[in-house]
C-alpha cells in the first residue's frame, strides 16, 4: 500500500505545479500589453475643423418660373432663376447698392412669413374722387367704341412682358389698350400690358411678376398673366385677392416657341386664356371706371419730345410726336421700338410720366442677388401728361380699388385723348427731358 500512496502524492504534486504556472485569463483581459483596436475608451478620434471644400452642396432651389412658391418664404433666401448671369450694365448709373443678407442657419429650417408690405400713406382729400361713367359700347380705357360691347363685360388681361435687350421686339404691344412700364432690379424695365378690347393669340415674351402688380392689378380688377416670380413676391400675390394666371398653376394659355432663347420663348394666347378663365369661373364683369376723354385740349406747353433716363445702356426711352398720325412714336436706346406682330413702330395717343416712390427691398430676384423694387402706385403723386404734342402737369390719384383719376395742378380734371395710353412709372427724383435729351437724368 505504501508504494501506491507515494505514487499518488507525486502525481498530485505535479498537477498543482502545472496549474500555478498557467497564466490567468482574467488578468490578461484586465492588463493587456496592446489595447484592442475596437475599444473606444482607449482610442479617441480627434475633432476635425470643417473644410470649405468638404461642405455639402447647397440645396437646389426650383426656378421661380417653373416651381411653386413656398408657403411661408423668407425674404433673405437667395432664389435663383433660369436666367443667365447678368453683369452690371456698362455706363448705367447706379442709384441703389443692394446688400444681400446671409441665408438663415441650417438649425432654423422653418422660414418665417415676410413682413406685411408697406402701404402708401393716404393723402387727405376734401371730397371722394368723382365717379366716371361711359356710354354703352365705349371702352373705358381708350374712350373708343367697340364693335362688340360684350367684350367690355370681362376682366382686363394684365400681361407681364419683358423689355430686356434680348426680348425685343416684343409681340402685341400695339394691340394693348394701356401699357405700364416700370424699373425692375434697377438695371432694366418691364411692361404690364392691359388688354380689354382686343384678344390677341400671341403675346410675349412673358416674364415674371413684380411687386408693383400687387397694387396695380386691383385698380383694374384684372387677371394677371405672368411666368412665375420669386417666392416672396408670389407669396404676397397668393395672399391678395388678385385673379392670378401664373403659368405654373395655369399652363393652358401659355406655350414655348421653338428655336427661341430663354428671354423670348414664353408666349401667351389671350383667346385661350378667355376660354380657360370662363371654364375656371375666373371671368367677371368688373366695375371699370376708366378715364375722362376729349377730342381736343386747349391747355399745355410744348411737349413733342420726351426723354426718360431709364437705365441708360439698356432702356433709355424716347417718345417723339408725329403730327400726321397724332401719336407719339417710341424709341429705345436710340432706335425705334417695333412690334414683332405687325412690324410697326410702337405708338401711343397718350404718354403719362408717373412719379412714384421706389423702395428698395431685400427680396432676391435672381441668382446674382439682384433685389426687387417696391413701387408705390396707390395714393397720390405728380404726373406729366403728354398728348397732341402738348405737356400738362398735374397729379394721379387712386385709393387702390379704382383706376387712377387725373387732375391738373389747379385741380381741374384732365382728359386723355381717345386711343391707347402708355404710363411711364419713374422714381420721384427723376428729371424728364422735354425737347432736349441732355435734360434727362436720374437726379433733380
């Protein structure tokens, strides 16, 4: 029995020695020689400063012409359009330097509604403006009879037509009852042509809405035809009572001409628009007062030539009276402006220079950061009236719900010559040249 006992003791001794010499797995895990690469506590990634080249690309903003407006846009968001880059015209006088505000931070994705637009301070009047009535079948905008009196029982179409250098000659301006011209973004001008008695099949080139239309269109109860606009302006239009024929929402009356550039391809069919408006219940017989008219005028000083210092290199405007036709012919930067439909020079029986307040805004209208101009045409302001080679000075006045009422400086009502009228809206500080081109300037 003793040898077996001795053997057992030896075996146990060997086993215990082997166990003591083996490493402990718990200790290896707690005290590693090299830290595991997947242990975040041991390895901390450095924080890197953002690189301007690594920033994500900006969100693509839809074109104002083709995209819908945002519900509550902010005025400082830069809204690109499809128009190409437009350099500052050489030789043009800069009257306002616009400062583009920075875009809102990404942490505030919800834009705020633009502040309410400013309104003109109404000037006190001793009595309400007189009501103007016309005989049956007389166009209240031209004073001329129409073959079909039913055409006067509908909304005037107020069509936005471009006047960029590349947009000329325009189509259908000679068929308009009235045309308003205003400055856009301080470097060019644009037209709002008004059609009541005529229904042309081809008008253009169609361009976008501007702030002036918010005040101008309700004066005529018109339907506004345009090809989009910046989101803030379209938002203001959507909050108004204007009958809006924005091309994006009402494509039927519009189409694009083949082989035309971006400034001239969009056109408008007034005949299609009339049928479309009737179908959509947008048509209405509006109470259109119009203007006073007379065949002759006794008052006035010489006014056969008119020079307007619209942005000189793109839109310097001249009107010259032609006694044979009894109309003023229009010139643009030294050449006659013609109508592409008939090849005839643009002509007007009346030319009115409308002095109005121009307010700079922070509403971005194009990809260059050009900002919109708010022009106040409600209230009262000075006006120069040209007809029959004569100039009379006076005032325009409207409360915004009716067509303007015209008076001479002594308060006597002023009558237009029967026929079409062009209204040239200019800043209050413009100097209009009469007889001498050198008198025209953008200052007093």
